[in-house]
């Protein structure tokens, strides 16, 4: 196996892990809705998965992706590469500005006043759209990588 294929393999594994981890958040939130007494555990678990698994994989995706473009002589101005980089940057901005702080607010609200508190309900109503947008963005990046559109 040459270095390009080895990096591409690692890149795909990182994508599977990052996006796959993120997709589970919806299942965890849905599951905790039926058993709200475990919500604190679920939220802290999602925070752990996000910080320790998904986010490092997204950093690895950027690094391996940039190396693949360079090693594969693909070109940084190739349409699908530009789309992927811009979408990745937007994903990081939305996650850093909205999802991560909102998740922390949810944890604090649940641990403080409980899941029925106005603080938790408000944080959830603001955080859910950000989570949906992030999931859609991640899936669009994967679609871009698969289709490799050229305009």
C-alpha cells in the first residue's frame, strides 16, 4: 500500500468515527427524553464523546485531507476541495459558537435546577437547531467527498 492510500484509509476512518459519533447524539437525546432521570449522565456522555472522540477526529480529517491534497497533486482550488474546506470551517465555527457552549449550559441547568427547569428547556430549544445544522453540514461534507463535484 502506498502512502496516499494509507492516508486516504485513515481519512475515511476518521470521517466514519467523527460523523458516526455525532449521529449518535440524536439517539442519546431521544433516549434520555424517555428516561429524564438519566439526562445528566447522557449530557456528560455526549460532551465526553464530542471532546475526546469526534472533535479530535475532525482535526485529524483536516490534517489528513490537506496532506492528501498535497500528496495527491489534487489542487487546493479544485471545487470539491474548496467546498469541503469551507464546510469544515463553517462546521467548526457553528460547533464552537453554538453547540459546545449550549451543551455546557444544558449540563449546568440539569445539574442545577433539573430537566424541567426553564433554563434547561430554553437551552434545549436553542441547541437542537444547532445540532441539526451540524449533522446536515457533516453529511454534506461526506456527500461532497463521495461525489467530488466539478463546476
